[in-house]
C-alpha cells in the first residue's frame, strides 16, 4: 500500500505531513512511501533525510497524487490537486477550510476528531493549537517595547506585564502558561465557567466573562484565542476596541477581532503552527501515525475501516 505526501501549496504553510522518523516507522509496517521533491524542506527535512528512510522522491506532485492509495496532507487538497487524484483514494487532512465540493475520494477529516481520552494521541487540533499558543506568546513579546517580568534594579522597579488571554482552549491555556513562566501577571476568561479551574492551574487569574469589558483598559497584551478560525465569535468589535489603550498589543489567533479594525499593534495570526514548522510537523506526523494504526491491518497490509468505532465514525466519509 502506497502513502503519498506532497508539498503544501497553501500560502504561508511550511509544515509537512510526514517526517523522516515517522516515514521509517510506516515503511517498517509494510507501507511504500512516495513524496514530492522538497516536500519537507520548509519544515527543515531535506530529501536526503527521507531517502535514508527508504522513501521514494518524485519530481512532481502529480506523480504522487495519481499514485498513492493514501494521501496525507496538512490541508485538504485544492481544486487543482483534486483533479489529479484517482477515484476512491483515501485523503487524510484538515478539511475545515475546504469548500463543499463533490469529492471523488474517501476522506478522513482530521478537524472532526472527537474529544475522547483515547483520541488524544491523534488529535491534530490539540497538538497544533498547543504550539500556536506558545508562538502567540513569543510574537506578543517581540511586538511590545516592555520587558515581561518584574525587574528590580538599583535604578528602580519595573512592574510585570499584564496579559489577558481571551479564550481558554488548548492554545489559550498554553499562552497563559507560557506568559506566567516568563513572569507576566496573567488574567484569562472563557464563556465556559468550568475553565476557571484550568486558568488557575496555569497561574492565571480568572475574570468573569460579564466583567471583561471593565478590565480591558488595564492590559498590556491581549491574546484572542476563542474558537477556531474561520468559525469563531467576534469578541472585539469597533466599540469594544475603543476601550482598549492604543499601546496594547493584540494577537488574534482565532479570528476574534473585527476585520474592520486595523492597527500596527494588532496582528492576525491564524496559522501559527506553520511558523514553528519543524516542531509542528513532528507532532502532526505522530498524530497521523497513531491514526493509521486505527485503520490499517498490518497482517493483511490493507485498510480496515471499522465504522463501529466512535472515532472513525466521526471522521470518515466514504465517496458515494
């Protein structure tokens, strides 16, 4: 059975779906792996590193897409890429930003992995959002003209930054935890009241959602991380934005800030995992490897799709 991997064509995407380490594990299970030339280059994996793991390198994406039984991608194939696919291939990717098209292939939609304990090791959203929260922290630190922790010097005391994390999913919790480790005074909120304990666990002070607007003038940095772009609520519209000091750094990683707002201190970053492409690819590839173990029978070396499995039922769609 052939697994194919191509270079991602989505603008700004530097990740690759398979790393050399995971390729070796799959080859040892009986898979043949073919990859487009330089597919892993932007993530720090050159072709030689794959060749050493018995991966076959092809010069074009078409050679891969038209040959592989399973195609592994970060994002769903574009319209042009779909034209190169064969009927009934299995495509494993994130389809969250893909328009509703009439696919002629079978799909495993990674964004639909259910939040079950036994699905944690295949949950690409958690692994990638975790890195996004970390990277959002670094971006905010780079944009601010202040230091993060309290500084006590002979010349005086500099207070710690006040950071607000708006949305306590995986990314928000990681952002809060990272800022806390760096010495910031961290505040956080989420519409889900049960997240108050999670905020406390990473050292953040939980703010009731009903009172957030009263605190906005006090923050030096705001991380917006509620939901997932493009399916996320608008938290900061033009009226709310007027209550935020112009010097406040805002990193919007979920699409929570109105598109009508423009500021040099506002950064919209909807694919931060791509900016840590090496680490993100390692986690993504491991997620895919674990997923393949659910759908592959090593003895027969064929796919075994068990539609009675709650995970598979949630993510698999067969072409009809």
